[in-house]
């Protein structure tokens, strides 16, 4: 239903997979977000196994501790389990530099995708804050689009709404105007990418991926 908030993080689908390594095993990134990724590889992987995922992307070197949470075969396998598989991985921890590099790389890719949509238009109509919360109570702002009008409220949790987005409380006002304008004009995929972009802006405050 419109306005219902979701806890899952957005993922960026990669048109061109990124070469990577899970431990000593060659894999390819086919989907990535701030909390996890989807890998493509030959042979089975074991859910629950952990290791380091390393890759270079958008001129950034990233190395993150991950856990495999699922593995799915994409087709016919040989008796020893060879064949193309997809594995979902959860990011367990990253150095501060790796977390920042991941955010920069995803942000660059998202901005590139959004630029292709050539979004533009007049500034949105913004309602005032819902003042039921004290200023110090919340770290985030949630913007929801209701019958063509933007409403905003302070939020305790960085959950992304179905129609709108959530950002950090101290986000620049002009940037928020641009985000609202872009969201109004974007198609369904563009809006999903904008929510991912907003998640990147608040992921440091959320300690995602967790620093080790």
C-alpha cells in the first residue's frame, strides 16, 4: 500500500558484471547494494560459509567480509556440481576505507543511470515537518509523495517508503529539492535507484556495511 515503509535495502543490477574474488575463487558481481550482493560463479557455494570478497569497481578497490546466505543453480550441472550458480551474500564487515569506497562506487553508478533519464522540472511543493517528535529524537527525514504534494517527517529508522525516500536529517536543503524533483519525474526503476542513492547517503550513520 502507498506510504508503507520497507526495511530491505535496494540493489543495483549491473548491466556489465564486475570481476571479483571470493577468497581464492573467481566470481562475478551481478547485483550489489550497501548491505550485500549477488555473485555469479561456477559450482556450488555453501550457505553459511564466510570469506573476503574483493573487487575493483569505478576505480575503487573494495574488500569486504561476507557470508553466503543462499545459492541457486541457473541450469544443468555435472555430477560434481559444476554449472553456473548465483549466490546471495551479506556484507559482514569492512574497513572504513572499504565502506567509503563501496559507497562512492555505487553512488557513481546510480548517478550515471539517473543521468540517462534526463530528469528535470520545477521545484516540488513541500509541506512543513510533522512536529510530533522533538528535534533530537530522530536522525532521519522521510519524504512521502501524497497526491502530488510532498510531506516530510522526522524518523527514528532509515526505512525507505514505497512512495518517496528517507535521508539523513542534516541533508542539504537544495539537494532535497533536487531529489524530490527527480523522483517526481522518474519511472519505477528510476525511483528505486533514487531510494538506493538515499540509502548510500545514510549508510555511514547506520554503520552499513559494519566497520571492523
